[in-house]
C-alpha cells in the first residue's frame, strides 16, 4: 500500500464511472441507541464548528478487460458486508444521533461521470467529488467508482473519516478485488466473517460508562483521533487516581498544560492554521529497511521504537531539546471480528522520552521504555482519562505532533494482490503543526508528512527528513548482535 495525498495522486486519464448508495423503496433508516463513537463525535463536532470534513480514499488496479458490471456487483456485496457504512447521523438538541439502514435494504446507483483527457483532470474531478460526497452529516458519506483507461480499469473508494480509518483502506482494496474476481467468474467469494463497527461503538460506549472517570467532547485536529478539554456531564473522579490519569497529567504538565508540538520553528502561530503542504517519499529501500528491522529486534525493540528513537535524534540534531514528546495512533482491532472490519478503530497514546545526542542505542532504550509506559495508558478509556485531567489542560493548536507507523506487508491485499498497486490517498486542508505517517511495504520504508504551508515549516520538515534518513541508515549499518543459548 503506497500512502500519498491528493496533490501527489497520479490517476490515469480515462472514463470515470461512479456509484452511490441509496435505500431501496419501502425501507428507511431506523433510530439506533448506539451513540457516535468517541472519534466520530469529535469529528462531527469539528464539522459543526465549521471545519472541513476529512476524507480518505483508496485506489487500486483491476486485471483484465474493464468489467463495470462485475465491479458493480462487487461493490454492492461489499457495502452490504460492512453495516458500519450504513449509519446516518443527525443533530437533535445539540447531540448527534445515529440511525441505521439494514444491509439488505441498500442498493447502488450508477453514474457515468464523463471522460477526462489527463491525469490532472481526473484528479481534480475526484477531489471535487470526494469533498462533496464524503460528508459525515450526509448519507452516504462515501463514493465508489472506477476509471476505465487504455491499460484496463482502476477502482477507487472514498470515505468520510467518520466511517473508515487507514487500515480500512487496505481492507477495501483486498475485499473488493476478491469480490470482483468472484463476480467475473460467476462464483461466490470466500471471505471471513466480519464484525459490525456499530457493535464496536456500542462496546466503547459501555466501557466509557463503566469506567466512570468522566467524559469529554471537543473538535479535534483533522488527523488527530484524541479529544480536547470541554467537559460534559463528567461524574466524580475516583478517590484513587488511576496510573493512566497520572501519566497523562504529567505528560501534559511537562508541556505547559497542552499537547506536544513539533519542536522546530514552523512560521505559524498555534491555533491559526494555514493551507497545508504534504510530502511523500521513501526513507529506506527494502534491503536497508530489513537491516534496520534486524538492528531494532536485536536490541529487544521493534521497527517502531527504533523509528521513534531515530526521529528524536534527527530533531535533536536540528536544535530540538533532549526530551521529545508526541502522540502515537494505535489500532483497537484486538478481537478477530474487527480484523477485517471497516470503521474508525484507533486511539492515541502519549509518549515522551530522552534523546542522547548522537547515540542511537541509548536513545532507543529510552524510546522502548517510554512506549511500554504509554501502552499502560490504554487501560482506561481515553475520554475518561481526559475528563479527569481537564483542569490541567488548555488547547493551543488545531493539530498535534504525532507519528504513525503501519506495516502493510502482512495485510491480505499485499499478499494476494501486490500487482494491483493499492494507494491510500488523504485529503488536504489546513494545518498548524506537523504530523507524520511512516509505512513499511515490500519496497522499503516511506514517509508522508503533513505540515503548514509556510517557508519555515517546509524548511523544517525538509531538514528533518534528511536527518531522519541519515540516522535510520546509520542504525541499519550497525552490527547486529547474535543471541546464543
């Protein structure tokens, strides 16, 4: 899976066909007692406050002659397979409420959108369509389609962030291809049973209620899955503070009572976002990435903890302090039924660690310890924790400094359809901080960075990327200790 953005997406020119979902005659959405999930509520609040909806999309090539009839069958079966896509949200009395459509009550409507003579023309059309169609307060909040071109057909699917996350894009690329292949052959597709994201939302709500530490609401930054400080009907905090609460409070107070920011000059005032810029590119080739993995494992770490250490060292060399704080998104797909589900299955953990300038091994040790400590914060639902620390928190930025890591090599789409060239495409809006997504594929280690579109931010991110490559490369070349016994 290649991770990219709207401006870097390079679709083939050709004829675009699109499908939207609609309820079959005689069927209506039924009210649901399941509230929006934590992430959904923050996302909806952000849109209500005037923020632009955030969409994410996937595109992948299909083999053989273009067969839009088979793809329509595949898309229809796929939508009915994932009931989480069939939720509709509406605001009543200041709260957002869910209504659901039964899977057997949904159908697809096809539209020939026209022929586009250039890649730029296709990209501009899809960007307009995704921005218009993928909205959390309209249904459907997704758009399905394909481009018929001289080399065959490229399928795409775009979603408002409220109903999908990054791993969902890999699920789409795999399952639609399985269903398309079966439709072409006139066969039934063999896909594993999958859970309903609405059930995950219900379980999350039950956990938050059971914890009874508190609950919060606010509008987050466009790519951050964690909330801010507005307390809503928070029940009393427990007499004995949970270690997760203590960790979060210390993390925030260490940064002056707010969330971490990128520790280099960006040329933008916190809370005053400007149009964002993005950069994508490879950090390490496959051979060097394998060597880096091996070096991290030999030190009882992982590629992710090694990446944290490398990022800290790169920032320190550019003038940052010797202690780095940031957030890391983590998936919540811990049960087998969620592994291939489509939805927003993420939370965040706070990480802070010391950087020993010029010394990767020592910095990596600090990053490993910090990551283990951060995982301990997941024992209490995030809204409960943040309600308990609300008095110690003030929000300065729209965004927050974060680093995400995803290894796509073992995902089904990479194993079964590597020739389909799946691409994860993210929208571009505004930013007042830096956010980093690192992905591992069979081709190596890649970085996508999102940052404010200012000269200072561009210089800072460019310098960070160059130093990050240098640190990663040096770490990969270190001798790997061989364990015996």
